[in-house]
C-alpha cells in the first residue's frame, strides 16, 4: 500500500504526464492545415496554445490517480504476475511473491488484461469523457452530446492500444523498464485523449455557446 506521500507523488506525476500529452496534442493540432490561419501562426511554438486545457488534463490525471491506483492494487492481488525466478530486483519492483511457470504467467496476464478491459476500461472512459466535460464547464445536455461523440471512439482506441501494451509490458519488457514503459504508453494515450477532446470541442462549437466560450477568446471573436 502506498503512503499518502507516495500517492501524492504518483498523482503529480500522472497529472504531469496527462498535461504533457495534452500539450503534444495541442502542438500537433496547431500544425494541421485546418487549424486557424491566424496571424500568430508562426510567432510561437504552439500557436493558440491553451494552457488552461493542459491544466484541466493535469487536474484530471492527478484526481484519477487514486482510482487507478486502487484498481491496479486489486489486480496485483487478485491476478498476481509472478516471476519465473525470484530476484531482489523483482521484489523491489513489486512483483508478487508467487513463482510461476512461463505458461502460468501468460495465463495470468491474459486474465488480467481481459478483466481490466472488460471492467475498468468502460468506467475509466466514462470518467474521462464526463469528468473532462465537467472541467470544461459543460451543462448536462452538452455532456450527453460529448458522451455521444467521444465515448465509443475512445473506448475502441483504448481496446486497440492497452491490451497490446499490457501484453508487451509483461512478456517482452524487462522488469526494471516496465514502469517507464507504462508512462510512455500513457503519454501517447493522453496525446490521443487531448486530440479527441479537441475534436469533440470542434464539433460542439457551432451550436453550443458555452463550448464556444470555453474554446477561448480567439475562436469566439472569429465567429
Ligand atoms: C511567418 O511565416 C511567413 C511565411 O509563411 C514569413 O514570411 C514570416 O516572416 C513568418 N513570421 C515569423 C514571425 O516568423
Ligand atoms: C507495466 O507494468 C508495470 C509494473 O508491473 C506497471 O506499473 C505499468 O503500468 C504497466 N504498463 C502497462 C502499459 O501495462
């Protein structure tokens, strides 16, 4: 079990990964042809950068950490991934004390990935779509529309990414690199989420004044 200090550090780190992923997404969006041809196009590294959106990702990433932490603690307990050989290093990195054969290990990884994707992914996706929408100040009907436009897309991309990432993590990545590997995948994931949120905002912009206000003064004045 993590101490409150460890959990806080983890939350700040996850928030940082989320905000960085969102910033990369904003950078990529600013490079697309359809992004606004404003005068400031090349005067800054990320034209039209919205720090407040990166801040929302930071807040969301940090706030969600206790939930994902508890879930992973549950998975570790219920579906322990043992090592084929017990080493001091594996123990330090929190692998369970169970020593498993390679086949048992694969079985456990498959079960764990299946439970994770069947139970946690749909909930985490909903939490993100509605949590982020709430942080953007959307009202109930806008939140529902956000859910309609974003939920299935995110869930499907989640299914395309996370099971593969987890299988690779547990079968091909050396123990010492698994946590950094997880953070790297999470960075890509948050870049995708940042892009998905941008797209959802774009599609809501024309008919919802609130979304227009949130999209920033630049966009609001352009209309
Ligand atoms: C922006 O790009 C244009 C060409 O696309 C160039 O003429 C201009 O000098 C650039 N402005 C700045 C501030 O770099
Ligand atoms: C990989 O495994 C580590 C340690 O078991 C975990 O912290 C990390 O979240 C995992 N990453 C992925 C992508 O499954």
